[in-house]
């Protein structure tokens, strides 16, 4: 069985699924995907991700504010995050982190919000889902500063091995998306080969970043099968072995997740 460790079910393009999320999830289940982590990105979609976790027994969710979704005005309040995470279906804080690609001038504000999320993770005991792009030094510095007692994950990882190794040394997991299948992703493939087996996760980040051969189309949770199959070949193991390992890793990282093992 496989787990899509990071997807945005409330944002899927369902045009290829008769406009139905149930059809999209059924298609994923038919390909061996037995659990989904629907990730929050803003204050506006907290209710949506919680509703999906409440509706489907194989869906859990997280709550947080993506660094590119920070609104003008006050930063997200620590009390708000702690209240939002206090729900049986919420298994993680995030996604949160730093993204300097589009808004380098917003770095101080992103860092302040990231610190609040990390403190919420520390207090709640939930793992943190980290988004990082063109912010290696600051991301690692803030994670080291937080010194969280529980692990987290750097999702949709696209950075170099030095960053991956530093995060691994702090107890973090690394999640690989369909980007690893892209023609120009040689550097990422080298990182993906080196991640310890017990720290590896797979994800779609759907509806974004569909893997080859679906690149350029809307991504769907069922395509985590393609990501996992590609990684298995890259690492010289069977798909069954990689699926079993990454599912076990997911359950270890997210102990509150309601995963039903086959």
C-alpha cells in the first residue's frame, strides 16, 4: 500500500474525474493508495481540509499557512494555530516555511510566521510540514533554533544533498514528489538515491507538479504510484518494498494518522 503524504484535495482539478472527489480518491485506491494527507495552506481552507478529514476515514489533514499565502496585517496567532490543530483529524502543523523565489523582500515576515508555526508544533507535539525554496540557510537556521522534540518533514524536496543531510541530522524526513521524474532533475535524483530508507516519504503535491508521463496536466493523488515506481527503480528496490517502507515511515512520523494497514 502507498500513502500520498502531501496533497491538496480541496484544490484538485476534477475535470478528469467526472467532477467528483470521490471518483479521484477511488481511482487512487484502485492503484494501491490507501491514505492521503490533505495539507492546509491558509486560514481560509482550514474548514475545508478538516471537513475532508471528517468525511473520509482514509484522509487526515494538517493546518498552517504557506509562506506565499501570508495575508497583509497581523501574522497568524499562536493561539489560533493551537486551537486549529486541536482536532482528531489534524495530524500536523503546516505547511509552513520559507519561499524567497517570488517574494524575497518578504523574508522577515515569512521567518516570523515560520517561528510561530514551529512553536505551535513544539507545544502541540505535532510534526511540522516544511516548504522551502531558495531559502536553505534560513530554513535550516530556524529549524535548528526551534530544536523540536518531534520530527517533521521537508516536503517536495528540491534542494541539494548538503541541505538534506543537515535536515536528516536534525531528525527530519524528506519527501519526494513527481519533480524527481522531470528530465532536468538529475541533481534531485542523486539526492533521492541517498536518503536513508527509513526517512523517505512520497507525495504528489497534487494538483501541482504531475510526474512524467503526466507532466503538464493536472496532478492527481493516484499518480503517487508513478512517483513511487520511479523512486523504486532509482534506488534499486521493488515497488512493493518502497511502498511498505514509505508507509511505515509515514506512520512513524504522523502517529495520529488513521492509517489502516493491509
